[in-house]
C-alpha cells in the first residue's frame, strides 16, 4: 500500500486557478519533489494535503485512509513553510515543545525527544534562543525539527531552503536527505529549482499549469523528457528545427564537435567561453545556434568562424510548437 495517495485531487480557487485531477502515489520512505515554475500549483497541492485548503474533488489517502475530512491538526502530516515558520515570541525549546504538549506527551519524554532532535539537526545548545537571534539556516533547521517531532506519516516541505544562500542551501539539502533516509521518512518536497529537485529526489513530478506533466526518477526526467516542456525546463537543451512539424532536442553534453565538415550538422564557431571547469562553445548552423561542451585542447585549436562538424549522441524529437 502506498503511504500517500492523491486520487483525482482537485482544488480550484474562485478565480478558476488551481490544480485539477492530480493522481499520485508516494511510497513509504520516498522523497518526491513537486517541481515547476511559479504559479503551476505546487503550494496548492501541498496545502491541500496538509488540510489548509479544502479539496474540491477527489481524495487524499494516507495508509489507505481518506484524510480529507480531518482538520490540519488531526492529519498525520506536518508542513514546513518557506518562511515565518517559528513563533517569534517563543524560545527554540518552547517552539519545539508546543506540539508535543498539545499531544499530551509527558514532560520527561518531551525533554528527551527534544534533546535527541536537537542533536539530529545539530542545534544542541540553542534551546533558549529566540528565532530572531538565529540565522535563516538555523531557523529552518528548527522548523524541520519541530515538524519531525510530531512524527508525521508524511512530511510536507514547501520550498524550505529557497530563502537561504547557495552554500547553506546545498548543505541543508544534504542534511535533509541524510535524515530522511536514516529515519525512513516519507516526504513531499516543493521546489522550483530543478537542480535541487534532481539532487534530492527519488522521484520528480514535473508540473505545468495545474497538471502533472511527467513523473519519473531524476535520470528518467533528465534523459527521457516526455514532452518538449519537460525537456526545456530540466537542464540545458538545444532545440533544432528539422522540419515544420519537428524539432530535435540535444543536450550540450551530447554534442560532439570536430574541426571541418561532414557531421550530422555543420556550422561555424560562434563563441568559445571558459566557464571554470568546462568550456562552452556555440556554433552557428542552418538550424539555429547549437551549444556544446569542448575540451581545453579543442579550445586552443578552434577559433571564431572556423568550420566545425557536429554529431549528436543522445537525441530526441518533439512536435514543433
Ligand atoms: N488564495 C488564492 N486565491 C486565488 N488564486 C490563488 C490563490 N493562491 C494561489 N492562487 C493561484 O493558483 C495558482 C497556483 O498557485 P500556487 O501558489 O499553488 O503556485 P506555486 O507553484 O506554489 O508557485 P510559486 O513557485 O510561485 O510558489 C496560481 O495561478 C496562483 O495565482
Ligand atoms: Mg508556492
């Protein structure tokens, strides 16, 4: 049995925006990411699962039981929001203890669990701080700790790291992934950052305008994007118009470059850019500009305007549109 099931779940706002007929199963211990551009309905799905929004149709089940008639606090879920997570007037300890008190967990047990949880999120010693006295990353660790203390069947995370700078974000990602696998927690994670989704997830759900466009492992989504939309949204992609009806999609790392002519597609070097640990070349062709990655040696030998022959490794065709 799946841990979480969405069955034709629909949530529409008065404006007509929202999400329609969402079908999705998440297995126990799985971390699944909802990925898509701003406004595609990621937060709407998460808030509907958490009970902060009412479903207009369909069902939400956890361990096979419908939860749509339960208020948020009665649902076996816990949600962490992008910001304003913690109660600012409460010390860290009280922020963590609040939910346990509501659930009538006896004091010694409360203290023990909070101590353990602070160790887990590497925040021991912060008990008496107020949220305003901590960094964003520290506050988010406490927010996640508070959610985990409730021992939810499903943890809902809505862009929890998006307000943090790149380095902390990456560190938090790694910590989350470790904690999640160590404790075998089931997580639905929202992000609009495709790199974050690829790095973190067992499976990625790519969304487009209120619907699911593709569900798959990061590898499947990257190497076999089902539609042009997914191909375009995930990673870098060259789109070459090969006829009025079709475009060819090739990732830059699958374009091989040789000096001269006689490739699948020939062209002329347009730019060569040194980007740290790799070098990027763009090539002018009759079918548009193609981006490729080249070696140091090629960069030495080739210059702007030189003829080059391109061959393509992995490629896919989509309807032009
Ligand atoms: N309370 C609301 N009332 C009316 N429409 C809303 C409301 N909240 C969101 N929407 C609309 O519903 C759609 C989905 O919004 P949602 O917040 O779920 O998107 P999102 O994918 O989380 O976007 P973001 O990446 O910007 O957070 C959008 O078109 C949005 O404008
Ligand atoms: Mg959102």
